[in-house]
């Protein structure tokens, strides 16, 4: 069975037509439609409550008799869930005589240091 050039064109045209009809139906059902929103609704949706600063509780670290320079940190996040953490310094901050800066090394870090 041999299909002529006209037959191939008819099949392609019918498939293209079916695709166009399917796309038009899809757009009419699921496409974006304009809607109105009142300013009161907009304000109610995007207005935030008063921001309260976090109440942090810092307690010095005590590690089995050793002197550790750091603090345990307890605070509550913006949604009220408790957060806990720990800040540890490499040495006694009161005796620090110079700043310790760490710069990245390697070929990608060439533009980092000015």
C-alpha cells in the first residue's frame, strides 16, 4: 500500500487541526482569566503584623571543667518555634591581639581579594 503525497498532507492537516482544537479547549478551560480584587483584600493579604525583636537567652558554655569560649543560644523564631544553637570562639576573645581573616584559596578566588 502506497500513500500519495496528497494523502500525507491530508493526514498532517487533520493532525494539526486536532492539535489546534485541543489546544484551544485546553486554553479555554485552564488559561488565565482576569479577575478583580478589592484594595481591602489586597491589604489584608499582604499586611504583616508588628515585628517584635527576638528574645535571646545566652548562657556561658561549661565543658567538663575545660575553659571553652562560647555561649549556648536559645531564642524563638518569627513563627514562635524554639531555636537553639551554640557559638564557640577559637580562643579567648578578651586576649585576641589580631584579626584572623580567612580568604579562599585557588584559581577561582583570584577576584575575591581586593
